[in-house]
C-alpha cells in the first residue's frame, strides 16, 4: 500500500494451508456481505423513490395476473412516468432567447425522409452498463436466477407452458425484473402478437437501456398503425439514450409520416451533432434540408444551427456549395468573425490581425486571384462589417477586377453594396456600383438604381437622387417606396405638380389593390395645391377601399334602409340584388372588406382616415359639391372600419343628404337618431326642414308611430305634429294640438303659431265668422307679446323688434294696414340691442320690415314713400 494514500486497502486472497498456525490465530472469520438495498436510479442519475417502485411492482402484478381492469395501452401509460416530448417546445420561447437557449430548447420544425433506414451493427452501443445501451444489472436473487435459467431451458426445449409458469412465479416474487418479460415476449412472438407487444413493452420499460427492444416495439406499433404510441415509445427511448442518433432518426421519420413536419425537422436538428463522421452523407443532406426549411420560415438562427451541427461532424467533407450555404447563414446571423475563421481554414487567403484567435482588429488582407466569386463577395461583406474600413479601397478594386460583371453576378455586387450602406459608406457604395450603372456590359436593373438613389440621397445630392428614383419608377412601377421618396424630394424642391404625379399608382383605373399611404399623401398634396375635384376623387378611392361599391340609386336606398352606420342585412340585400351566387365566405368578405384591405400593410390608423373624411366633407361643403359629399359618406357607412365614429358619421350623413336634396335617404338616418334621442330638439328641427323641402307623405305616419312608442315624452312630437298640420294647411287640426299644449305650458312660439292659424282661417272663403277669426288672431298675437317679453319691460326686451314685426305681420295679413304700418314703423324705430348689433346680419329684421312697408305704400299708390324705404333699407 502506498504511503501517499492512506485510504487505499490492499486485499489479497491466500490459502489457509500456506499460513503458519501462530499467524492464523490473528485472523478473524467474517460473515459474507449482505445486500441491504438495490439503488435504482433514473437516466438523470436521480434515485427512484421506494414508494414508486412498490406502486409500479403492484401494477405489473395486477396486469400479469389479469386482475386490473385497464386495457394495456392505458395501463402502460399509467405505468410510465410522464415524458415531455422533446420536439414540443414552443418556437416563441426559443426565438426570445436564441443565443441563451440550449439545443434542447430550440423550436420544432421540419422535413425529412419517410422511409426508415436500417441500423448498422457497428453503430450499436456495446452491451454492458452505461448510458450507451445494454442490459442493466439483474435484480434477481440467486434462487430466482436459477429459476430464470430453468425457464430459458424449458423455452429452448419447446416446453412453453412450463417456461411461462416459471416466469409468472418469478414475476410474482420480483415484478421489477426484466428477464422474465424478455422470455415471455419470445414465447408469444409467433403465437399472440398482442401479448408479444405488451410483454416487449414491459421488458423495455424495466430495462430502458436496451435500445434494440425500444426499436423493436416501435416498429411493431408502426406496423399496427398506432403511430402516436410509437412516437411516445421513441420519446422515452431518447430520454434514456440521448446520444443514440438512430433513435432520433427513426422518430423524425415517424413524425414525417404522421404529417408533423415541424416536429420532424426539429428532431433532425437535434440529431445532427450526434451523428458519427462515417455517416457524413446522411448528415450533410439532412442538414441542408433542415437549413433550407428554416431559411424559408426566416428562422435563420435555427438554419445556422443545422449547418453548424453538420460542420462539426463532417466539415472536411463540405463542398464549395455547402460552404457557401454555411457562410450565407453566418452572415444572416451577423457572425462575421466565424466567416473569416471558416474561410481561413478552408481557403488560402492571407489575413493579418492583432491576435490569432480574435478578429476585432484586422491589419491586412490579401485575396488570391483564383478565389471563387461567391466566397470573395462574402469575404468582403464580412471584412466591411468587421470595421476594416482602411481596406475598402482595396476590396472595391479587387471585386471590380476579379468578379466579372454578368447578369448572374450583379447580386454579388449588391450584397457588398448593402454592407457598405449599413456601415454608412455611401460614396464607396456608389463607386462599387459604377460599372453597373455607367457601363453597358449588363442592363442595370431597378434595384441597383434604387440603392444608388438611396446613397445619393444620404449624400444630399438631391438632383441626382431624383433622376435615379425616376428610373426606378420607370423600370418598376409597383415600387411604392421609391414613389413615396421621389415625391418627398420633389416636394422639398417646390415641384408640387411633379410630386403629385409621382404618387400616382399604376392600375388605379383597373381596380387593382392600392397603397393607402400613397393615396393619403396624394390627397394632402392635392388639397395644398388647390386641385379640389381630384382631392375629393382620390379621397373617395382611399376611403372606399374598405367598403362595398354602390352602383345605382336602388343600392343606395338598400344601404340606407337600416339607418345605421353599418348594416350587414342591408349589404346582404345589395348582394342579392346583384344576383351574386356567393358562398358564406365570399359573403363575409363583402360584409367585412377590412380583411382584404389588411393585405396592404397600411400604417394609416382609423383616426387618420376619419380626419381625412372630415376634411373631405368640409371641402365639399365649402365648394357646394354636395353630391360628392354624399358619395364619400356612403363610403364610410358601408364598412365596419369606422364603427367607433358611427354617431358623428350618421349626423354628417343626414346633413349631406339634406343639402343634396336627397330627403328620402336623409330621413332613413334621421329617424334612427330620433329613435335614440326623442327629446333632442335639433333633430326635430332637422326633420322640419326636410318636411318643408321634400314631398314625402310618410312623415306623419312615422310621427304617430313614434308617439305611440314614447307616450311619456311626447311634447316635442306633439308640437312637431301641429307644425306639420300648419304646413299642410290643416289649420283646425293644428289648433286642436296647439291649444292644449299652450294651456299646459305657455310658450310664445305656440301663441304665435295659433295666431297664424286663425289668420289663415280668416282668409279661407268658406269660413263664416272671419271677423271672429281675425279677433282671435289679434288676441293670441298680444298673448305672444306678453309671453315673449315676460319678466322684463317691453322697452328693455331684446326681442322688441321681433315682437313688433310679428304683430305687424298679423295686421298686415288681416288687411288692417294702418295698424300694420304703426307696428312696422315701431320695429324700425327700435334701438338695436347689443346682441342684435353684434349679429345684425342674422338677427336684424329691418330689411324685412322695410320691404313689407314698401308693399303697403305701393299698394296704396304712394310709390315715392315705397321707394324711399327700399332705397334706405333694402339696397344691396
């Protein structure tokens, strides 16, 4: 025993006959070591609790004895611990932490081959202990081991029943031993497929290091069509044998067969670093498929991980094409130092830097003349991003000399150009593009002109940038970013007409999809330069892109039938009117056009468009273009987009229809507003204006129905009904309504309306007591005077001129002209109240009074006096 390690003990076996008797007395006879407990650990090295083993053993006993009531799949699911499926980790979490996440935390995705591949014998792990595979150490006692040997002999000699009974006895005594289940599986392999599968599954569960048994069980499940169960078996096998790549390969093929491409590709991704170099063909082809899949999904970090896994396994086998793919993914993930290291390892270019391992400071670089153009371009891009700006002149000259300019290699130039632009080296980028833009070797495409225009704009060379942008628009009419920037530059130079033309989109007349932001900016500029008609047309095109187009008067009436800002039933009616055979999806798209508009990726908010709508309506009213205003309003009421502003839109819709003398549509919206707010006076005033303008006969019926629905709050409706009868010439009906309301609530307006009604009755031929009617008119005129000046003296009343004017009108209409002249002259002699003096053009009545006096004097032959009043008060 070495003195340096006092804890080491040397054990030597000797024969007692070789030891002298005097020394033999010093030895003490000991008992054999007794096994106290067998520690069973999980794959992670954690000790399994004793209670779990007891419960597991009890379940196995019940199943074998046929006592349990569960079917085997449910029983085995209950028996096994819950395994997290490795490919089920969400992609969102992996994307949030792309660098910190380990390989086991990456998202699932994928393509792969569906045909299972045979497992090479040399790839199987050696039998024995360890995580690589093989049988775990038996838990059978010596007596049970003897019984197990007897059972195997019985099976070998064909005594299957005896072997089964012995195995059952062993399971009864030790249900956690896997050996009897192996023998039972072999017994039923050709006799009962179901029992063979069940016993094989139990054997694999009790001996999880046996890779071959896992594969055998999974293949049988796949043959039976139980793919979900086979997937679970593979997941558990991978958990126990994480470094065996064949299990992941088979699982990925199974997932692909199940149609779960994403999970399959993610399983392939985790398999790649585990593959041996001998399988480099499979590794490389799989890695390229995985990288291509993730690259299409724009998950460049995962695509790079696939190629890095293959590069770590078989990097020496990479061809130039494979290296090009790998470097492209490194550049997309901004790992430029790795690009330089890879090129340094695989090619012969010279690079001098401050440290051998670090690439932070680069002094010198020399690129061989025979360098592959694709690798030369990627090398230049990496050097530019590594801030080797002192080498830019050399790099640009090297690229122009050694990358022959052809149509296929223009993109290589543009990759380097974009790298220069990202580093704000715009002058160098223009110099690199000069052979393309100035030469005649290849035809300069639109995207090259676009990059040159951007560089010129950043260098404040505006005139040259404008010329380049014009070429971009000419070559690529649908490049809307170029149009927008060109318009902004022209606007900065004060060339507004050209700026508006730059914003015109091709295909506007053909009904092709339009870019909302361009339309919006074009509207603003058209308004600024005063092209009002185009401003309204373009604004309508912008707002109507969300709504259904109305082609005739019938469709307008159908859209307004509901009287609300958006009515799906009305739009269904329009579709039926057009006799369109649409299914439910197409009908839904017609009802919600915002879904189709979402493809425009517009940055315009609803508030921006509503403010534009208000400006359009305001401009249309200012220029008297009420028809255009109504059309714009219909563009907002036939879409859900402006539902938040529906109350304001409905009111604007009523006003535009009224001014456009379209009272039928205005009434459809107005009656809905009145139904919501029956006591709102302004709404009743609006309805009164419509009655005076239109010849609709449904107003009275609507009013009667409304009074029946709102019997409590009917005063405004009753007054409106009286006005309606007065307007229609039904004076007696009007008096029957006005009188009770005046007794309930004395109001000067009602008294004046009663006086007017009596005056009109006195003018009718069939009225016998005309003098009484005139007397009543004068009496209610005086009542009106009292109520109008209530609380103040008549001389101090602000409405004094109005009172004298209305009393004079009553006498004038009753042909009592001398009294009419007296009140008219009083009205003219009244000093202006400060309120009337401030708003004389609205509240002053001197023009009306003077004109009525002129009529009286002219009718009585005093033309000089009549002319005097006209010349003094009524000359414009």
